[in-house]
């Protein structure tokens, strides 16, 4: 059962979440370890809640397109999935309130509302990728506390990246046109330019790792936008968040923290071979 639940919430993919909070915290000058641990845990809970809710909302479609997933395969009941999504959301909000006070609770509440809106209504509309991008941008702002204005740059970088990844994800099953992958490539170029502008060697090196992590898969998907190529590009995009977060940590004056984030990337990739992040 635990393995089934881990698959439901895409448990290993949560390794890409704490870096959002850390990038926002570094940009805003929030360096209290206990607070950051609590906020990172809160964001992981909201992420897992969103994944469980996603599969609950998609259970009818998955029964046709992805019958191997936990709900359509009968390994997890729809009721349990919805209850888990609700419970994780409540826990995430509670952790945010305890760790970061009213400022963190407000931002996390908006994050949770955005995630639920995406899963329950916006996902299959043209606004779907925008809602998902907004959720990850808000996740960065969670780490900034009441200094959100100082963290808009990393929030926009992360959001722009996820916008491209989410647009590609719509073709994971049946394929798509080259346009989503080309858009993701364009976003990667713009993000790279904005991240390295006026930065130091550490930031440039970590940004290079970001390009290396996502660029080849995006280029391949642009040339052949089949379902398997797009799934590969989406998976690369999810893991590519880590070096992007690391680059913004370095840009904010915490290159050692950025290096520590990147050190977790091989673990995330290894676990993804056991439980798919998409």
C-alpha cells in the first residue's frame, strides 16, 4: 500500500520542491534554518496533495489512457486519494502557519487554492499551464515570507520553466505539434539569459547544468513531438528545476547551498526510474 501511495503522489518528484522555497528565501534574505525546514515540508505536502488530487480528478481518463496508475488499477480507491489530498493540504497549511506565521500561511493558502483549481477545473483549459506555472512561482514566494518583492526574479524564472514543461505534458500520451517543445526551448533560452546576467562563475556553472539537463530533451521533442519524446522532455524538465533553483541560490549569495541542491539530483533521477514523476 505504501508503494502505491508513493506512486500516487509521485513521491520522489518532491525532491524538486524544497529548492523553490530555498531560492525564494535566499533572494529575500530569510536564512533561519528551522523556518525553512518547516516551509519546505509544507510545500512538499501541498505538492503531494496536488498529485493525489490530479489522479482523483483524472481517474476516468486514466482508466482509458493510463490504466496502470494506482486508481484505475484498483490499488488505491478514489475515496482514499481524495482524502489523502485533503489531509495533506491541511497539514501543509498547518506547517506553513507554524513555521512562517501569517505571511507564509497567506502565500501557502494561495498556493493550495491554485493547485486545487488547476486539478479540478483549469487543467484541461488553455489556462492550465498558466495555473501550474503560478503554483510553482508561489512556491518560491513561500520561502520569501513577507519579503516577497525581493523574490520575484527567481519566482518568474521557475514559473516560466514550468509553463513550458506543463504545455509539453499535454502531449505525453498522444503526442503533439512541435510548438510546445519549441516554446519550452525559447523559455529555457530566456531563463538562462536572465539568470546569468551580471552573475558570477558559480551561477553561470549551475545555469549551465540547467541547460544541459533540459535542453537536449526539449530539442529532441521539438524535432519529434511524439508521446514518448514529450514524456522524456517533461521528466527532464521536472528534474531540471533543481539546477535552476541552485543557480538562483548562488545568484543570491549562497553558492554552497546551490551545490548541495544539485548533489541531490542524481538521487531524484535514480528514484524516478522506480516511480515516474509524470
